[in-house]
């Protein structure tokens, strides 16, 4: 009986060791996949872009059970589990998958040998941000919440940020999120009549109101906290601010591209019309002058 029990225990120990080794290999495989470039989300799921919707669902369920931090002892299990969940949330519906494939193809084109070379433009680590939950279908369950956090890092391969959310204990408060769902809480300088109206020059951008393209700003007025709605034409963002270009008719290929503001020129034509513009440096190395209406924060 003792020999039989000892043999059974050895078998259990061997099976456990084998299972843990497979889990470790899976974690390392998933983490390597996040840096695999084009098709990274598919690689995280152990698939190719040709996989069916059923394949995506099946692979997620299988890997989810093996990678859950409660069942996997690997020190990066939580990180791998978050990457897996985010990839699945993106690819599980046709609309999200089509949007990802489009962005993925654009990133691959920008990184090709024929593309202009430059450094990747990204929001710097440490930047305070607000999570815009209505820009991403995956964040529907968070709508109505005013979530703020701090950028921890950026992955050029996936085009996503790791953000530590304030006052959140889930997954240590860390989430993976697309750039389009982040709003930078930066200090901007008011222009002309708006500065005179509010009696201040420097204000903090708190969020996008969507009402005629206005942003909410906050400032202190004689010791009192105040807010106001301000249109983009009435403030100037500082150099280094990451922006997305949109509505460019002369260069539609630049629309939805990200770049960093590197200069501002105040200008009015003979009729007194405001023709001021930003100089924006794109990730591919190109430089473009754009009007305020074509810049999205």
C-alpha cells in the first residue's frame, strides 16, 4: 500500500510539474506574442489572421483557464492574462476585429522599408490621463465613470498603453487601452478674448464635451475651483503634446495618424480670419502644418 501511494504521489507530482512547465511556456509565448508586430493580437491567442470567430472564442477559453493568475504561478501570469483578455475583447466581434485589422495594416505600412523612418510618437510615461469610455465598445461596462490614471508604458507593436487607474485594485489597477480612448490632462494657454473672459491664461484640460467640439477646462479663480467649456480655437497646447489628425482634405492619408506638436504659429489673413496652425511631427518622420480644427487630443 505504501509503495502504491508513493507511486501515485510521484505521478501527481510529475503531472503537476508538467502542467506548471506548460503554463510557464504559455506565459512566455503570450508575452513574446505581444511584441510580434503585425497580427500581435492573433498571436497572443495562438492564431493567425485567417482564424474564424469560433477559433478566436475557443482559443481564448482554453488559454484563459491556463493563464488565470489564480491557477498559474508564473510571476507574469497577470500580465499575460490581461494581454489575452484584451486581445479577445478586440477580436471577438466583427466590428472590433475589422477596426483592429485596419489599424494593424496601417502600422505595418508605416514600419515597412519604403516608409519614412522616425521615432514612435507616444504619450510619455507619467502623464495623467482620463479614460474616455464612450470611444471603445470594450469599455461599455465602465461608461458613466470618471476614470483617471497615469500612463505606465506604450507598446509600438500593439499601439496600446498600459495605464494605472486611480483608486482601482483590479489587476493592480493596470489596464491595456488604445490611444483613442485616452485623454491627456494637460495645461494649455488660453488665447485672446477667452483669456480675457475667464480672467486666466493657464487652464487644465479635463475632458472632451462633444458639444460643438468643446473641451472642459478647470482653473482656480480667487481660490475657487471653476470649470468652463472652451473650443480648440481658443487655446494652445504645449509642445510635445500627442495629437491625432483628422478631417484633412488635402492629405487624407494622414487622417487618424498620431504625432507630437512641435510648434505653433499665430497668423491672420488680410480679412482678419484666423489661419493659425500647429507644426506636428508624425511617427513616420513627416512634418505637417495643420489647423486647430484638424487636431484631436
